[in-house]
C-alpha cells in the first residue's frame, strides 16, 4: 500500500467532493422518488433519463477531478 499524506484537502478538492456528494445525493433521491411514484401511484416530479444522466456525469467528473488533483499534489510533495 502506498504512503498517504495526512494533509488536509485543498479548497478545489473540497469543492469537487462537495459537488460529487450533492449530485450523487440528488440522483439517489430522484431514484427513490421515481420508485415511489410507480409503486404508490404518486404524481410527483422526478427527473427523466437525461436528468439522471447529467447528475451522474457531474458526479463522476467532479470525483475524477478531485482524485487527480490529490494525486498530483502527492506526487509534487514526493518529488
């Protein structure tokens, strides 16, 4: 296992992780609302396929950016 730094996250990493968490939470809420509307016959608003795709796209891009930034910082500190 590689050495990991105990440094705090930078501001950009923190922002990207917050965007990831919010978009993933919105996606999961949307999934549960869609399931509830089908199961109980509710007429409640939920995003369609494109909205779900965009939420997952935002979540994955922000997570990848945070991970790459963290790796670059660790490599910069190592060298």
